[in-house]
C-alpha cells in the first residue's frame, strides 16, 4: 500500500545537456531567431554559420537558480544546432571578484551537467586587445578622457525627461586624449581621478548612451592579471568586444540589458571587426523570478555577510550550491528550467513548480526508508520480550531493480506523535484508543492504553498485535484505514534534522515598500532544528549528499555536517505537491 501520498503527474522532459543527444528544437522566440539566421545563410548561398553562445558570469558571487536558466538556455540552444557554448568569466572589476567565485562557478556549471570543453575564457585575457580597441575609439574621435568625478557625472547626466550636459572635457583633442589615456594606464593618476568615456549623445533619450564610461582607474590587484593593470574596462565595453573576439553568434542575456543593447551595437559599429570571426547579435529574454525568493546577488551577499544565513550554500538560499546541499538534483533543475520556457516579458514563477520538478525526479531515484521526526513510544504488550524480526521492506516502488532491505521489528517502537489522537475527530483514521491500524511492512496493532506524565502529556502507548497479520495483511480479509511508518526503538539511530521553509514571507520580496527593506519580510521560521528524529538502522552508513524519502514524511538529504554516529539531514522537500494540484486544476494562474 503506498504511503508517500505523492500525487502522480506527468514528468517534464529533461532538456539537452552537453554529451546527450540534442532535443528537438523548441518553439520559443530565441530558437526561432536562431533558425531564421541559419535559414538566411542558406538563402544567401552561404554555408550555415556555426552557432556559438556563451555563459558569461561575473565572478563576484555564487550562481543562483536564475543563472541556471541562462546556463540551460545557452548550452541547449548551441547543442540543438550542432554548435558550442563558451564559459567566460567577465572579470573586469577586481575589487569585487575572487578566484573562490571562479571555482564555484565552474563547479556549478559542471554539476548541472554541462561541459564547455576547451572553450573556457576570461575577459581579463583580452585586456590588451580591449585597450587597443579603446585607443582606436579615441583615434576616431569617439572617446575622450573626462575629469568629472562620479558625483559630477551624475549631475551632468540629466534625467529621463531632461537631456544631459556635455562634459567640459569633451572637446579635448585626439592627441591629448591618447596621452592622458596612456598615462592612466601607466598609473600616474589616482583611482577615480579620470575616466575614459564614449562620445555619443548627451541628449539621447536612452540614458545609457549619454557618453558612458568605458574605462576607469582602479588600483586593485586582479585575481588573474595581478598588478599589471590599474585601468579596467567597464562591463558594457568589454562584454560586446569579448563576444566578438570569441566569435559568439548569439549573445543571450536578460531583459535588464535591453537599454544596453544600443551601446553593445554602437561599440561594435565603431571599431574594426574585420579580423574577428563574426559580429555577435544580442537577444534579451525574461529573467527568472521565483516567489518568496530574491535573485539580487547584492542582497544574497548581504544575507551571507550579515549572518542571516549560514553561508552561500545555506539550503535556504537560491544559490546552486545551496540547492545542491539541500538535495536538489541537476536533472530536476534542468527540468524546471525547461518547464518554465523562454519569454519576452518578466513574470513571477511559483516556487512550487521548482519543488514539483525536484519531487518528480526524487520519486524515481530516492531510496525509501522509515524515519520518525517526532517520536511517540509504542509498547506491544503481547509481543515476546527480546524477540527481533527482520522484515522485508521495498527500497523504491518506482524502481523494481532497487530491491529490498531488512528492517528490525521489536516489542518497542516509535511512531509519529501526530499519528495518534486520544480523542480523534471524525475523519482521523490513524491510531486511537481501541482502533486497529497497519504498521508498514509489519503487523496490525490495536491501541489498548495510554500512559501520561504528571503534566498530563502522553508519553507512551500500549498496544497489542495480531501475529496472523505478518506482512501487513489479515488472513480473514479485514481492512484498516491507515498504515503508519515506525522505527524499532532498540535499533533506532538518532539524528538532527533541519526543516526548511521559505526564506521570505512576501511572495515578491524584491518589491520593497517605501522606507522598507527586503529584510523586513525575512521568515523567522525558515529553519527549524529537530533533534528528536529516530531513523531505521540502514542509514548508519549514509554519506553526505545521499537523498532518501522518509515514507509519508518527505525527502531528506545527508548534510556535509554529518559525522560518524552524528547524522545531520536537511529536508529537501515535503511530499505535499501544490504544483501538481495547480496542474490538475487546469493551469498555473
């Protein structure tokens, strides 16, 4: 008899990963654009271009589930078209970057199931070429050295309704600009004293195009280039040229870069790309927004630095390493990213949809065990003292090849405290005085007595069992309405279990009320430590990272904090599946 109560729903098809057979091309607008570009090559009598995409994170923090969407999109679009996807660190800001983040990013992308092969790059490796492109802009009268400081530059920039004012230094000659820029590189000036700005249009309705900074002075050691440079390119300048240097055909990015596309194209229009493989095309798609979750790397960093979570890999965090520690699988995250699709406008995705994908994958792969989170002792008075039986238990009903295991059964057991009520309501079918229930893989038992302490709290149940019901079936055909999981008290393992809930109470915590903070809606009950848990002895050898389904209770993963004789488990997901209920009701609205 099933005990997990998990609704069965169709499994979403996993997307293509590197090394796997390409999936059929989807119908989203990005794939349609790529298909049209390939068709235009054929129509023009050219060999179809090799599709080259890239995943270009800034190594200034750990990747989160939003990055997973971008990773899946970039790698799968390339794979579907026989192309390749590059992994590039856009490491142009040494004050915020670290090799720790580089290592974590490569680990996360590999863990998700993708491989960039030999195509691993750093924007820092292009610094000399980017510098020469900047000199080319100066020589063509398209860039100038500016002495305005950051505050003055904001004043000159204007507003959405008012044009900006030109810098007093905008009219410098080409030779003066080249001289000053070279002296900036040589380290003659203090950090922030001068910048190199593109000369575009201070009256542009697009504020991004109002003479943006493309180089700044920063006397910081770089994790890759050391102290070789004291000027560093801005992201918008380095990104498009790095794409061009690598021969990227389609630069896929999220919607916040829509205003920046004009600058992306402007830079590429102003420099000589004839020696480069191709001119990239920027295409924007909606970023991932999850309910009760923040995707701001700055906010996530503050959560860590202020000690509001235990680290970047805290299982409550939306980081990939946090989800890995919690027990989410690569396949479930890939399936989730495919299920939400690619859209042109932002929307808010229910967290329950991600949990559905996690459950769907773990339901097939996670071994079943019995664990009691809040134990209540049961003494079976007519069971012989000292006797121990080893009953056969199914490891995974979804996987016949998973086999069975032996679980010990004895006179004293633990059941869940919530599985007993002394005065049960009408629709409560579990254990109660005088009522008979089935023990999973075991016998029928009947409650005959209740033991209480001086405070009137129930501390123990007295029961009898029917020896004829071994295996959980009555020879006379009588039925019971409930099956309970249990653990033999004499053989039980003790464990600490960390029960996680949403980190934020507000559905969209990014929408901060005036004068408020995103931290105002932190959930004070996002973590509950349970040290009462009792587990069947088969978990004695469980290793960190292993995930199990506790029958009727949920999915739990062994935490790296576990030590020999001191098990620590994280609740990965409950068995209740709200997203499946949404699907059955006919939509995600």
